[in-house]
C-alpha cells in the first residue's frame, strides 16, 4: 500500500430492507445489537447474526429509519439470511422483508485503526463521491491483504458454522444486557464458562506455498526440537510476494501467549492479534 494518496475500501454489498413498525423489534430479537438503544435515526452500527448454538452466521451493518431498517451483509451468505428471516416473520411481527438494490460503502483504510471504529459512508444512489479525488480505490488484492490484517472474517473461512464472535474478536458487537435474541442462551453459557477453544490471529511467514494453504496446521515447535503439538489451523491465506505469505488462523487458547509457531516443514511463522480484534469478555 505504497500510494501517494490514501486508499479507500470501496465495495458494493447486497442489501435488505425491513419495513413496518416492527422492524426494530424484529432485528432486536435476531441480532446481537441492542437495536432499541440505537435511538439516533440513520446511524449505522455493526451487529452479528448467530445460530441457535451461538456460532457466527453473518456480520451485518444496520441503519434505522422511521419504521424501517436497512442492512448490508459485510460477511455471510445473503440467501441464507433472506430464507431464515422470511421463515420467522409472522403477521404479528408487523414487518416485511424486501431485497433492495445493493448499497455502496466507502471507508478510508489503514493498518493502525480498527475498521469498526473508523469513519465510513453508505452511498445509496451509487453516485460519485466528491471527495473521491483525494483517495485511490484500493485494488482487490490490497483490500484482501488489509481485511486479513484487520481480522475481518470471511464466509466459509473464519465463518465456518463452528466459530463464535468471541473467538473471532467481535465481542464488541454483542450487547450482554439486552433482552432475548437468537443464540443468546449459547452466548450466556459461553460467558459463564469462559470456555473459548481458539482465538483468531494474524500470521505472516516465508516459505513454500503449500505450507500455508487453508486447512494447514500450525505447530508449537519443529519436529527436531521436542514434543510437537498442533496449536492452530489456517483459515485464510494470501501470497503477498514470491515466498511471503500472510493470513488468519485459529490458535488454541493455551498458545495465545506465543508470538512464533511453525509449519509442518519447520517454517517460522509470526503470529499476533488482528488490528480489529477485541478481547473476549
């Protein structure tokens, strides 16, 4: 990212519209945010949509208007959200679900601040933003590298049907004081037991490509140095340079204090928290 102008994340996301006086109530019961506490209309906030087991199914941004709520899917399967929302909407909910035109989202990017706390905009009419001349639109590769450094989870990678928001560093998107919501009981049990098995970590290493493929294991030491234990698994991987790679991995909780691990072939791998990772609990 060695550009003279700052880079922006400029991406268009699929969008849904909930219409009716029950829109806020419905989202309050389906997502991890305290929707009723978001009193300022047109304010955009981040939330999670979970399974009944408390596993992350989608990462959302939501904007409330009078008797309406718009949402975009930052990570997740769009059709799954449509199908499951429609399956639990009843006449008494006083809300209707509509698929609307995609919403363009822009955000200045850097490798210091969390994407969750940095300024961004939704551009509803997809018009050209006057300030765009001040920035360069990041390429797909630059965005992919930046998302990995941030720790933004990807569907079918970090969001795999088994991980929960605390393992992925999204605990700040969960309101523990709100009323009932989908997955609440599982999250409450997790909070009481503090039984996280893994946490998401950013990694970078030099070596052969096959050593860092998705699904490859990380180890606590090299085979010649003693008892070797599996400490994690690669969930995302990208080739940055000829033999330089980085990505995301789920690391076992007993090894989170380590800043180095090893590939199966003994490549040294540096690991650290992603930029946007929020500590659990």
